[in-house]
């Protein structure tokens, strides 16, 4: 009897149930995986969702949803603009959001504890469908049904509807609002959603085409040496004060020439994925067109921050040939 060796792609997604970009990111990932499986039906995908509690300081009973965001965003106009932006992004992947139906911003510590326990029960083969159903139910409860993810009975009812035995989950609930200590480290702990694949972290909800390119590259990376070198054609090398968009090997990069010194960064802003290629360049600082965030090309960091960072890569000159060096452990952190 012969057997076929099947490749395996492991994907870890760091998320919180109250983050609309995580729900949007899930829809984008679902669409991407459907395309990838059509391309490579032999590919096995191991998908693991890991919780990150974004708001551990919330009281156990949560807070009024509208009041929370008015305080966080500074006023009614900013709140409505942000909600309109999120609704538009959600609608593009088939998700209808009605923020008026959300009464509370819940403390999600117990929701994450229940999810973590549920993820540990049984084998992957037994649980894939149940876990996906539970995740969908938890997102729907908060965003579409006006439920309270801080309520223990609500959580247990959703788990039971997804096919889990609640007696195996009830001890995971503490009910006191104590923070959930997850497993996220480094870049993945800085913001959600974050996708860990092929030894790298891709942060923020990503368009399907970009996520698909990253998954394809993650498959290739497993067979590659410790780094990838992108050769920049002479015709694409920017003149001083100029920049060039370089798309190669599943990467979309911007190459800057600042006074004869070259800098290469990811084209995707780590805040919400907007392109940086068309941003305003002032010396060694690039400004994102979408929200005005400014990043130092020498370090990749947001000005005034040591947490939010755009992916930055070494540029080397070998003879007369310019190379952008992409390490296998390439990480693109994001803090939302």
C-alpha cells in the first residue's frame, strides 16, 4: 500500500472576541484558505486560535459600550467615523455590523479561558468543526446578538450549542474579572489580529490576495534556508529622494533612497494595513497616508514609540547588485 506525503501548514491566529478586525480577519482567512485548498488539495492546515485579552482592566461586569468608545475616541464625531470605517470593511467580507445592538463592552477574560479549555479537549480531527462553530458563536454573540461575553451562563450555553460538554468547561470560568494570561509573546502579543505563519508574524486584518501571498510564501519558507534575498533590478533602484515598490516572493516592500542610503520596509502600515509607498517622506521619516502615523526608516518604529513597528529589512550591495535580505524569522509587529 502506498501513501502520499502531505505538506502541513501551521497557522496561529492571536485575537480577541471584542475586536471587529479579528472577525473581519477571520472572514478574510476563511476565504483565503478556501482558495489555497483549491490550489493545493493535498495541503494540511493546522489552524490554532490563541486568545489575547485587549482590555484586562475592565471590571468583571464590563462597561457601557457607547460610553467606553466615546471616552476612548474623544467624542461623537470620531466614534461615528470609526464605526463607519469598520462597518465598511466588514461589509466587504459579508459581515453586517450594527453597533447600536451592543449594550456592553465585556470583560473577555472568562471567554478566553473557556476558549482555551475547549481548544485542549479531544483531537484536532474531532474538534475543528466544533471550535469553528464556537468561535463563530462567540463573535456573533457580541457583534450581532447583543449578548454579554462576560456572563458565565451565556458562555456555557454557546459552548453547549457548539457541541461541547459544559461540565468539562465550567471550572475554567472564574467570574471575578481577573486578567486572562494567554500565550502570546513578542510581536503577536502587541495587537490583534496577528497571524503567525512560516516563522513570521503578519499583523492586522489583511486583504485576501495579500494573505494568500503570505500563506504561499509560508509554504515555500519551510523548504528554504534561513534567509531570502530579493534582487532589485537596476531599473527599479530608486534615485536619491525617490522610492520604488518591490513585489517579490510573496512580499510587498518599499525601497527608499535617502541621500544614497537605502531603506527597505513593508508596504503595509502596521496600524491597519494601508500602503506606505505613497506616503510623505521627510528625511528618514515616512508618513502613512491613511492615518498620519510616522515611522523612522532607520529603526522601523513609530516616532515616539518602542512598540508599534513596520517591518524593516537590510539592504546590501553585492558588486553592482542591490539585494533586500529577508530573514526567515521576519516579524512585522503591530499594536492596535
